[in-house]
């Protein structure tokens, strides 16, 4: 019985992972389309909270910080 419960919990957990990845990409895309730097940074930051492996969001956010002269936040 416990094997079935573990299997069900694992399936539920795995089912939620792609949702966060899709949501992260939505925030990333909004950041690309935005025109205000603060909002763009907020979108990229939210995308990274949802998917810390989204390298493109780190790159875009780093570039925005760089152009603002906030070099300590670039990395």
C-alpha cells in the first residue's frame, strides 16, 4: 500500500514541474517584450524563481543591470 502512495505522490510532483517551466517561460517572454527596465528585471527575476536553470533569464537580467551600471548585481 505504501508503494502505491509513494508512486502517486511522485506522479503528482512530476506533473507540477512542467507547469513551473511553462510559467517561467511566460515571465521570460514578458521580460523580452517589456519596455520599462524595472519591469523587465522583475519578469526575469520571477522567471528565475520558478526555474533557476533558465540561463537566458540570467543573461538578460545581467545585461539590464550592466547597462544600468549596477555591476555588483550582474553576476
